[in-house]
């Protein structure tokens, strides 16, 4: 829950593979980019899980994601 970001000092934010099922969708891109930016502002690292395609990896590189699995 994003509400927990206000209550706890979070070191890592993990993005589930569901976030990357349709990386051609502009809404998907906006959501992922916004979460990465928020995490950076909170000085937390971002880990994207379930990355399987070059398109998914390219999106994550473009928005500045820290790690992928």
C-alpha cells in the first residue's frame, strides 16, 4: 500500500510483474515512471520483478529503475 510509505522508512520498493504486462500502454508507462520518481524522491531503490522482454527492460532503463529481476 502506498500509504505505508508515510509510516515506514522504506529502503526498497518492489514492482510486481503485473506492472509490465503491457508496456506499450501509455497509462502503464505513466504509472511506472511515477512510482520510480516517487521512490527516488523518498531515497528508496526500485526493483522490478518478472522482467522478460527487451521492451520491458528498455522502459525501466528509460525511467531510471535501479534493479530488475
